[in-house]
C-alpha cells in the first residue's frame, strides 16, 4: 500500500508542476502542442527514473559535502543519452524541442527528487517515486498542450478537431498564451483545493 | 566583426528574444524572487554577472577542448591524426563548469567585497540550477557566435532578464494591495501578469534590424 502511495503521490497530490511549481521553464516552452509535451514528458521521466535509481544505489558512498555536483553528473549523463538517442530516432521532435532537451539537466524536478527522496530511500521506492513524478510531469505538460493546441490551432496531435468554422486564437500558441494558460490552470487547482477544504 | 552586428545581437537578446518572455528560460527565479524590488535588482545583477562570465568560459571550453577543429588542444598536445570530436560531452562539461564558476565567484566576492556578498550572496547558489545560464551557453554554440559575440549575447541576455524581473517586482509590490480572488492569489496572478507583459514584449518581434 505504501509503495503504491509513493508512486501515486506524484500524479496529483504532489504534482511537480501544479502543486510544487517546479520545472516551469520546459512546461511553458514546450506545451504549444500535445506532441511536444508528450515527448518532453517522456524524456524527463526517463532521466528522472534512471537518475533516482542510480543516486539511491550510490547514496551511502557519496560524501555529503559534494553530493550536488555528483548528482548533477549522474543526471547529465542520462540527459546526454536521451539527447543523442532522440536526435537519432526522432529528429523532428528533437528539433522542435531544441535547446530544452539538454536543459533537462537543470530541471529542478530532477535535482529536487534526488535531494529530497532518492538520497534518503532505497532503489525500489526511488524508482516508484521517479516514475510517479515523471508521469505527473508528463500529464501536466499534456494538459497544457491540449488546451493550447486546441484553442490556438484547433487541432490535437496535429489532427484538426474543431472544424473549418473555428477561428484559431493564435495568441495561445505564442509565448503569452503559455503564461495565461498556466496562470488559469494553477488558479483552477487552487479553487478545487479551497473547495475541498471548505467541505 | 562590426559594431553593428554586436548591436543587433544585443537588441535581439534584450527585447526581441527576451529570455523570460520569448524563450522561457529562468522562470523559476523569475516567479520566486520577484516579490520585492530590492531582491529583484540583486538577483538580476548576480544573473547578469554570471551569465557574461559563463558565456566567456563555455565558449573557450567548447572551441578549444570539445569541437573537432584545428585549434583543439588535445589535437596538438597528443599529435592525433585528426581533431577529436568531443561535442557529445557538451552538456556535462558546461554544467560542471557553470557549477564550479558559481562557487568560485561566490568565494571571490566573499573575500574581496563583503558588502556585495551580503547583497548578492544568497542568490548565487540558486544560480547554478537557473536554466538561463546553461541556456545562454548552449545558444551561443547553436548560433555559431564568435567569441566577442558570445560575450555580448551573455551580457544582453542578463540585462533582458533583469528588466523583466524588475518590472515584475514593481507590479507585484502594487499587487499586494489589490483585491485578487482567493484562488488566484500568489503564483497564478503572477503568471497572468507575466502573460500580459509578454503580449507587450511580443510587439518587439516586429522590429526589423
């Protein structure tokens, strides 16, 4: 039961984007379409799971004073792996995500989980924690991607959804749309939380 | 190398491709440290300083240690048959250089100017994981900037970040007095404000240089 809780907490209760406001740069930048959001989310999930497992395996031999540089090297290794594999297998996606693939290194969700969880717990639990947080991050990116692509382009995964009469709200896929969307989505989650506490 | 191209790069990085409003780099400190005007100015100065330094150092590292060109130090040192291509180490090398650079800058400032350390000190450790620093280093490489162009780009990106941060802090200080719906208080309304400012900055994208 508790193992399942470690996995599921990242998806809603402690969602990295909506509840902890971490990893906002990639969230805003790549959520202009569902496909980009999904690609970025899966790449970050891979790095998160692998780095969590490795860091929790080496946690007892890492001197506490230099733990952050060591964590960063572990994370950067996996980011380089995913960067090169993505460039090889999905060149179009790699190009549209651009600089944000190498920037997974400085995504605060990943270093945050290493510091707050993987450095203190065993490999199995760290794996579940990483997977849950990664899926929570992916779902957050996809939610924003759905809103922005549907309103800004009238499509989902590039397929037209709203018919020929729909006039696209272009601002939604431009940078300001990202800020407005996440502002209102965060406000909505706060409203849900407030209502739950009042009941 | 003309002065004009440097001017175009700097206007481009400050206004047209502003790091916050157009490139989405450095959003975490932007939301986190924009509550008060004083700390926003401090953070902006620290980021600008480290960005300029990081652009300089990472350009040198990339072109003399990693890139497969004649100037590669390993190529000359070990008299290899061809310049080695170490560009796949870019991400790891850059983040390590930036982390040690920040640590070094912190120590130097602490020794030489305790007053400056007191005002910048708390922001310096946060800067290592600020994606704007690694972002500007990677962009310099992607755009094939020359040495001096990289430095100008780093400096201007920092200035653009500072402008965005200070503007936001000014608005948020006033926002404290406004009657905002309970659910939208704090981070959500800050994002809405950022969205409105991004619309204003979008106007610069029509600028033809």
